C-alpha cells in the first residue's frame, strides 16, 4: 500500500465535506425520512453506498492510464481539484438561502423502493460525478496506486457517506420541523461551503 495515513485522512475529510453539501441525496433522505421516518430512509442510504463504491473505482481505473501517458497530468488534476472545491464552496455560500425541496417520487413505500432510489440518486448525482471523476485523482499519485490503495479509497468513499447519511436520516426523523427551517439550512450551507473552500486551499500542500 503506497498511500499514507494523512492522504487517506484528507480524502476522507473531503468526502465528509461532500456529504455536508446539500444535493440530490439530501433531498432523497429528507423526502423519505419525512414521509416514513428513519425506517423508510435507511434503505436509501444503503443504495447510495453502491454508487459510492462504483464511482471512485471507475475514477481510479479510468484516469490512471491517462496519468501514465501525459507528463504533468497529476499537477493539472490537483489544481483542477483546488478550483472545483473553491468554486463549489463559494457557490454554496452564495446560495445558502436555498431550501431543500421534496420529491414525491422518492417516497414510494418499501425497503426495496428506498434502496433502488438510493442507487439511482447517487448514480445520477452530478456532484458525485464531478467529485469522483474530476477531483479524486487530485488527491493521490495514480502512477503508484496499488490494489490495496484502491480498496482503501473505495472503503473511505463508502463508509464516510454511509455513516453521515444514516445519522442525517435519524436527525430528520427526530427533528423533522427543525431541519427544514430556512435559518438552520442557511447556517448549514455556509459551514459546508466554508469547509469546501478550506479543503481546496489545503490540497496544494498535501
């Protein structure tokens, strides 16, 4: 295994920040948790794990060959990651007042319906595509990556959002009114946006 503990920790933090940024997965969890409580939302979180395993795996395999062919491509990816993180953070802060909406199509009853909804949401989530396909390669030297490294990356990509999504679903279940108030969402968006900017500023020195 070539990855250091610091590299994995920084990447896990970035995945955590990605989880904190409101998007399609949040909308799906809120929709199901508010309609059926935690029991309706946790299968969706398990479905999301599928995409959180597939996207980083495809990113590593799909980009590694290009890294080996083009000199300096890793440096380009690193600065792309910096730019995207800062852009996402600034954009999130600018639109901190946006509310999380509801989508009745995500509230179909049943565990299987929740699981399938989770898979669909994460596989079509533009935020996840940008992160895993465009930003993940900026964290690691893909010219030296090994099978244990890929397993560690995929594990971090799965575990961090899963834990976060389960706690978020439980939070919505317990405090359904609070989570949808404009003030709470605005504060959450500002914090998440600031964290995204901080991660972007740290990447060049990792």
